[in-house]
């Protein structure tokens, strides 16, 4: 029923109903780790038979929990997916999907630039499990096609990708994956479903770090995998949640659901403030380059306009002496916090030095490195614009830029 409602209405209502016992309008947090059942594992409490099957829905929270189920329903509704499994972090969701979909002898085609943790997982851990990984520039469709083999089971992309803000043409990459019998997984953390709904563009799996825009307030870590493939999702839930054990805390799920009600409103504010800051920076004499999908200067601005209905709040910029600027920013910025992470109501800024990131996280071919440096130079600031007034954000950056 709620799927017929508009996006903002579903952000508020999907997955939630007044409590049947008390009538509480806001969702209760069910922190209970265990649930009363009878000796045959039938229900002993009437309320614990929501599906009318005579089987209890809830036995133990690592298997299923009412608050986690509410969050899964809300996420499914916004991402237009049939099913969702939530995890204790974004990385637990990513590793869960890899370990569930891939086995020894399989081949993974992965974007050369993705979230550093996912990149390190693919470089350092997957090969030890006998999984072959080829890293490609996902914006180069010929490179993607050339990497596909008969063993390729999964193609893994981000759009926009962390940290360089390069986009992936999801319709085109889904077509390449499917024509080679592989599935496409998209980490859509930077876009959120306000900007892009990957499943409607052909993606088979959508991944989120709920820690970022969904939670939106920097106070709860969580992750999710969404898909229409019921069999694969059942395997993921059993193998990597029930057995893998990466369960999300119901309290975090409740915080994330509460954040989600305002996701569309916040994304509007993030986009508006980010565009103001991006334009301010682009006109500033000390700034060498700004990369933001909402600016006409973004190398894939046309694709951004087609694929993103909101430009999000993430941008990068470069100055001549990045390390010196990083020291000044960390000390002198008053509104921004100098910190990693993103998608919060507070604005965050962090310096990403190219050489050390290439060393620890991204192992690139010379051609891929050239493309990385086209976006990031020797190092760039990654900025997550919050929902503060952009006038204050620009003034804060202006006074810090004047000090070096
Ligand atoms: C932060 C992030 C992750 C990891 O999420 P955690 O919740 O920190 O584990 C994965 N992908 C992207 C794009 C991210 O920004």
C-alpha cells in the first residue's frame, strides 16, 4: 500500500504503523535480544505471529527483530527493491554481499576507485579466498567490457565514487554485466535514492552505508543490501547475517529510521548549500579545481543531469599546497569539522593525499593513476556539505583560505 505513495510520504511512513498494543504513534525500539515462544518454537505470545503462519516471526534478534524489520521495509520502499538486509555497518554489508555472491574461482570486476575500505577488501582479502579481481575505470565502458570473462559473477560500482566524484553510467554498465551473465552491485551511498534509484536503472544489488545520508546525523553506524532477487537475499540473510553475525543494533536502526523521515528535505538542503559552496570555491583565486556533479565544469555533468535528480552534498577541491592548507583548515575552520565520514547535518572536510592513498588503498595501473590525478591532483579536500546556511560555510572557508 505505502509503495503507491510519493517518495517524501514513504520516507515518513513506510515500514511504520502505530503500535498495536499501546497505539504509540512513533515506533517503539525493540531492544529485546530474545522473544517468548512455546516449546515447539510456535508462538506463545499472540503479537508474535504477525504473518499468521503459527510460526513465531521473532526468536532471537540476530535472526530477526521488529525494529530491524521496520527499517528494512522503509529502505526497500525508498530503493524500490523487494527485499533488504541490514547490517552492523556499510563494510559488513559490502563484505556480506561479496562473501555471499562469490566463491573460489569466481571473478569480480570492480571500479578502480571506490570507498577505501571496499578497495582494500578487494585488494587484500578476496584474492586469498581464490576470488579473482580486475579493477577498471567504470566510466570507460570499453575497459569494463574488456575485463569481463566467463567467470565474472559480479560487477561492483559506485556512483558518484568516493572520493573523486566520478560517475558510473549505471544503465550502460548493467547492460554490459547482464550480457556477460554477471550481476551489477552499486554502492549508492553518495547518491541516496533521492538522487538515483539504481534498481530502476538495471542494478541487481544496491548497497548503502546507512552511517551517512540515511542516518544523517553522524550518530549511528549501519549498512544495507537491497535486491529484487529473493533467493540471493535469503542466502545473504542466512549465511552472512545469521551465521556471519554482523547484526545491526535496534537502537541504531531506530535512529536511522528517524533520520530517514527527513532524508528528502535534508538532500534538498545539502544540494542547495553544496552548489553555493562549489560556486564560491570555483571563483576563489586560491582554488585550483572544484569537482561537484552539480557544476557545469564536472567532466560528466551531462550524465549527472540525466542520472542524478539531486547533486548531493559531496564535493572535492584542490589548492596549491594541500598539506599546508590541511593544517590551517584543521585549526582555523570554525563551522566545519576537520573529520572523515560524510552525509551528516554538520559540514565535514578532510584532506586526501594522493600518494599515500594510492599506496594503501588503490593499486592503479599507470593509465588509471593518470585519471585519478586528473580529478585529485597530488591531493584534494573531500567536503561533505551539511545543512547549515551556506553563507556561514562560505565565510568560514574564506577566513581560513585567507590564513595561508
Ligand atoms: C562510509 C562508506 C562505506 C562504509 O560504511 P561504514 O558504515 O563506515 O562501514 C561504504 N561505502 C561508501 C561509499 C562510504 O562512503
